[in-house]
C-alpha cells in the first residue's frame, strides 16, 4: 500500500535538522560552526531563518552562541537514566514477549507526548529518516532507520528519561528485530507504520498518534510471532 505523507514543516526546521546531522557526524564538542553569513549562503536561507534554526539547536543544548566567539558545539549531555537489561544474557528470546509488552505500555505514551510537543526540528528530523526509508534497503539498513525513528520519537517528547527507556528496549531485542527486517513484509511494516506515525505527529494529534502506535506495535507483534514462517528476502529494487 502506498501512503501519502503530509509534510507541513518550516524551512528553519529543515535547516536545524541538517545542522544537527552535521554536528553529530562531522563535528566535536568545542568545534565552531561557520559564520552566519556562510551558513546562510550554504543553505540558501535568510539570516532570520538561520537564526531561528540556531535557536532550536540551542534549546536542545547542542550549540551555544557566544558573543565574539561564534557558535560552539556543546558536549552531548548524558541521559540521566542508564538501563541495562544485559542480565537477560543468552535468554533474550525467552523475554521477547515481555519486552513487547513493555513497548505496548511505553511507546504509545511516547507517541502521544511527541505529538503534543514535537518541534519543527523534530518533524524535520523524522521526515529525513522517512526519506531514507525504502524497500530497497538491506535488513541492517532498514533496522538502523527503524531504531532511529523510534529514538527520535522519544527525543521529541523532551524527556530524556523516556529516551533512555526506549534505547534500552531497542538494545534488548536487537537480534529479533533484525530477523523481522530480513523479511520483505517486515521492512514494509516498518516503513508504513512510521509514515502513519509521522502524519499524526505533524498534525499534532495526540489521540491519533497513540492509536497509530498501538496498531503499529500490534502488527510488529504479529510479525514476530510468525518469524519462522517468513522467507528471508532480498531488498526490492526501487
């Protein structure tokens, strides 16, 4: 099924998301961003738009603008909650049902809060993940984007504790989720569910976001229940 994704976002949000990615991938704490004039030229935007994007990054404590010193990259703040489910050890498969149950409790609330609180930066970042997602990905690439989409949803709540919980759940069932992405049905389920979630978030509709996440996780659960029956498939050509 082909879904149309509505993308009501601002130019400043897109610029902020691109700068955030540049900071994460190319810069280190203490590095400076280029001067505003250079950034305006690089992105093809006005100074007002650029400054709005920089304010969004400041609000997330990713950068700090210092008079006379320019814009400096800040060190990533540690998540206050560090959960470790490693005690499950080699018995992870025995606990998949428990983790699925935990996800069904936590993630709909995450989606609801994200729909209430998501900024233009959050929407642009989620949109960028969706634009990378397609049926031609390998299982590893598809899972990476799946995990990053759910992590960005948690970030959009503005609550780092929820980010820690979601990351811990992702780590625990990584191998099982990877197996689900081996199957074409699993990759499609991930992409279509995320598109529906994005649409609810972009509309800032908390009830819809919760309902969509409930449905998405139910589909994931059904898929995991029949993993042994699903053939491993190659990525589709675009």
